[in-house]
C-alpha cells in the first residue's frame, strides 16, 4: 500500500511542477523541488532553488506556456526513486530575432526523487529534449484567436484555478 501512495505522491509533485511553471506560481514551483537539489534544464544548469529563480525571471517573456506529463515510470531504489516522465511543452515567446514564435518541445524529465518526513520531491533533474520545433505564430490577437472560448488561462493569481481554490472549503 505504501508503494501506491508513494507513486501518487510522486505524480502529484510532477503535476505541481507543471502548474507552477505554467501559471508562474513560484510557491507551487518551489514545492516540487528540495531546495538543495539540482536541475540541468537545457539553458540552465545548477541548483534547484537557482532554477526556480531563473524560471521566475524568464517566465515574463513567455506569453503562454503549457506543460503536460505523460508515461510516468517510477522505479524505487535504496534512498529514493528513479522517475522518467515524458513531457510535452508548448510555449509562445520571443525568439532570438525578437520575433514572436511558437515552440513545440517534447522530451523526458529524468528525476531522482527523495522522501523526507513523508513528502516526495525532486532531488535532481536532468531534462532530455527529444523534439523541438519552432513555428511562426498565427496572425491576430489572443482575443481574436480564442473568440468565444473563455476564460483564457493566465498566470497566478489571476488564472481561474486560484479562484476555485480560494472559494471552495479546504
């Protein structure tokens, strides 16, 4: 039974990471990592705490981002768990020539999770990129493109999830 609960706790942590990064929710993002952990995340390599600092400075330049987790494989080992999670990340941001672009990135998070006081978090992360595609952005504003499909997702604390969390009993 403990192994099933531990697996769910690890998955929950992966999902917290996605909400944290997509909603620019610093507290949520930090809750996915142990502060003394590491992250090798493409352009960033260093401490997990430093990654969160770097991400929070980078996220304002990403107009829209969506991270999804797939195919989570968890293998418990002495002292922790090796976790391989496939990811899809879609981002709309300024490219190197200061032109808005869409990025379709796919890869895997290779994580070493450890448990402390009954809580599982990422201790060490290596991001492996298996697919990156840069695309032109379609014309029109978000209001024009989204049309009647509302509400549109946003950043913390303005995204609708935070209203739902605030308005429902704990």
